[in-house]
C-alpha cells in the first residue's frame, strides 16, 4: 500500500496522512492515532526516498578527504570510518568519502555545501588555522571536526587529548632516567602535531630539561619520512636515548630505521609511538600511546552530527577522550 491508497482508505488528504506519520504538531492527536493505526493494520511502509525529498534530506553524511597513499592501509583511519558506517547503517543512512587533491579540497567543500549533496560533513585531519572549518561555520552547514582548530566561533569537535598523551609518554621516559629525548612530528600545520609538540616542549621544560633543536624533527607522516627522521637522529652527537613518534605511520618507518642500523630498541634507544603498531615490521612489541575504541569514536561523531541536524547548537558538542599508555618492550632504563 502506498501513501495515496492509505489516504483514500481513511478519506483524508495525502498531506494530512504524511504529516500525521511524520509527527507534525498541527495534526491533532485523534487524527494522528487513527492514521498510525490504519497504517500499521495495512502494513504501510513509507518510501524513504520520498520522505527525504519532502524534508530536504539526503540521508547521507560525507567526508571530503585528500587521501594519502597510506590512508587505505591505516587501521586507525579504517576503524574510525567503520564505526561511522555502522552507526549510519543502523539509522538507515549512508556515508560517502570523496577523495580530492589537496589543491581542490576547499572548492570541493563549497560545491558540496552549495549543492546540499549531503546532510552533514565530518572534517578530518584538522589544521591549526583551518579554512574548511571557518567556511562551514560561516555557511551554517552541519559538520563535526575530527580534531580541533584555532577559531573563536563555536563549532562541534571530537578529539583525543594530545597534550595528555605526550605527557604520559614523557613521564614514562623521565621515570626511566632519560633526558635526551627526541620527537618525530607530523607536519606542524596539522593541529594534532602542533599540540603534541607544544606539550612535549612544555613538559620537558617543566622537568628542567632543555630541548635540543636537533631532536625536533617535523614533517614525518609516513614510513619513508619516519625512516629518514630516525636516521637524522642517529646521526646526532650525542644522539638521543629516547624518541617519541607522534603518529603510527611514521612510527613504523622509525622502528625499521633502528632495526636496520642494528640498534637494540629498548636498551640503546627507547621508543614510544602514538597509535596502533599492529603492522610494525619484525613484530616488535612497541610501547604506544593508544587512542581507545576508534570504532566507537566514529559512531560518536555520527551521533554528534545527527544532534546538530536535530537542532543542538554546535558549540555545545565537544568530546575530548583520553589516550592511554600501553607498555611494550621498546622502553628501558637510560644507559648513557
């Protein structure tokens, strides 16, 4: 049975039947009860496409993403996206990922917003100063930022506590007697990398330790640059006794560089990596700063985006989850 047949059966207009089924307040309670009961008895199922057109919805959320070659092999990225997809499936909605080139990212946002091709967006890999978020906020388009940015206007964001995670790692290394500690960072225009570096410098200073500029290596965001960054540290004299890598993709390269150099990890040099190291070469049990429950994090971002669409002010939606330190075999006492 379709909407027209149900309306004919009840002897009322299609508009009234539709409004009653969708909970519009102008339909009185008695009529609504009558329509709902008749629809249930007749086995009426609404057409989701027609309904979405009527309310101006696509039932689709989107991610515009300048995909790197490493992203599709990144278990953390895939887990977060998987959690989003599962949550949307339960809500009978869909997720699209639109890969774009970096130079076309901002025009793609403008195209999506003007065409209303999705109901809302998740903005990933946030920048310290992020034009995408500024544009979406000014446009009033529903979005949730996966990460934070420097912006005064209120916006919805989900993030892990970058400062707390770095402090966990430093506390562990300082407790083992390390003082010459290095940091391999992702590009510092990325907000998470800037926050982690700032936390590193602040915690070192709080411990009364100067940071050797040679020990701060930026722009490592994949295996190759992680490998090269670790090679730079090994060439230092004196070289660091411990290294924190602020992302797991370059962490794999950094660990490989140590193994290739014949360095005994955890004895000659201690290493802590931010993120899952399940694919680390040679099966090293790496000490990690872990972001727990990435699938649940993805689902939570979907819930936040749905709340915005339902009328919750974006400035009220902030989630800061805490990372944890997972002990491994790559940290040991400082021997020199």
